[in-house]
C-alpha cells in the first residue's frame, strides 16, 4: 500500500472511474445496475465532499469510493450509502480498505454518523472488507431484486460512528 495514495475525485477522473465501475458491474456481484451511468448522472447522485480515488505512483486511478444521501429528509442528513469499486487488476492490494478508511475519516469530520451499503452475499471479499472496517450486518433483504434473470439477496451493512453521538 506504500505505493498508493488517496485523493479527492475530480471530473478529470471521470473516464477511469466509470471504466472501473463498468468492470465491477460486468463481474456480476457488485450491483443490480448493468451499465455505468454517464458522468453527469454519476456526479449528480453523489455528495462531492466524500468521493475519493486511489492512485498508484504513476497517477493511474485504481479504485474509487463515493457516497449518496439515503434520504432528502433532514433527520437522515447524517446517513449515507457508499459504493467502492476497484480495478480488477488491482484487487487484493488493499485499495478498497485505503479508500474506505479515507471515507470514514471524511464522513466523520462532516458529522455523518452512519455509512451503509448493500452487498450481494456472494461478494465475500466485500463482506470481509466491510466487517474488518467496523461494519455490521443489519439483515438480509431476501430476493429483493432480479439481476440477470435471477433473484438476488442483498446484505444490508452499516457502520455507526463511535465518535458522533
């Protein structure tokens, strides 16, 4: 991980971020989505203060993380849902954990008390990553949606900030 750096995501990262997103979607265990959105749609759906990319020493984007609000209601202003994606060629190098740690620091500094995520149970690497980062399983939403002509379960995970009370 010494050769990796995390920095805020910018519009200049759009092509690489969306390519990594699409690679994750193509792998089949990342999301119900099948096609990455346009940059305009991606940008509009995610909070600008909490999106990051991990880069190698050459400046190549290896992964990204970003959050979306879970609700427009003021009472839920401290609750976000995140996504993290890593280039398949960079998986297993600690990229996702580095990004997740940066996101936790960022959200806690902003007063966000809950980060949640929905993960397919078959995505064992993501499940393990989240549990190591302090996320807990809230429950399983059984057969919550169809993906590639089959019903899929989604595990709801959340991390409550220990510093925000």
